[in-house]
C-alpha cells in the first residue's frame, strides 16, 4: 500500500496531501482515545479504557518523527500514565480552549497549524478541527463537529479510530513499508 496508486484508492487525494504535511498529531482524549464513558469504582475513583491498537499506532507515528500531543478538557492521572507509557511528552489537561492550547503548543515547537492533524469529537474541539491542516473526527462525534472535519474515521473513538489516523499518516508520509518490513524481519527466524 505504499505506492501512490493504492494509497489514492484507499484515501481521497486531498486527505493524502493534507496528511503528508503533518508534523504534529494532536488528540482529544475522551471520545477519541476512549469510548467517551466515565467509569467510577465504589470509592469514586475514575477509570478509563484505552484501545491497545491506538497506542501501538501512536508509538509508530512517534518513531516516524511526527510529534504527538494530548489536549483534554478534563484532568486525569490515567491520561498522564497512558501518555508516559506511549512516550507522549505533550499532555495538556484541564483545557476547554483547545484551539488556544494547540496554538500555544505549535508556537512552542515551531509548527504551523497547517502542519497539524487534530482529532476531536465535541464542541471544544470544533475550532481546532476547522483551523488545522487535517481536521479529523470520529463517527461517534456530535454531528455539528463531524461536519467540520476534513476526514472522519470509520472506527469509533476508543475502538481503533486513532490507529486508523496513525496508519493514514504513516502511509501518506511514506513510512508504511518500513513499518511492515520491521515487523516482518522481527518475525523471521
């Protein structure tokens, strides 16, 4: 799938072009990396479920040289822990003003908004989705947010949607063949 013809059969050309320019992948957490549900145990402790394939995709994207950031309106120690496990250094919590947070982060790293892919699912994400180079939503997003996205994943938030986005970036930026080669070589005796 690394050649241009098969890539354009898989994704619209506009999406491929936008994905090629991405230097920063920024993600909302609840509803994108999770299934949008909050779970509390008997002691009132919040827990979250993260999809393992999303995590692996994020590791691959980080290895390819794309920076990854999490920007969430809530604050949660589980988000910090998951980010640390994956090697994500940019974690912004407790921010409803996602576009402002993203703009500040871009300024800090010398990245233009046109070089950002942002994935979100609700009103705080809407302006960020509209202003970046590749605005992405999940199919379980609010319709008025999804309508602003350049691309909508086929998988739901918390169920592999982020992996889909990671695969798109890896393929569009020409890293897919080396990802496959790495795993094929590791599986050979």
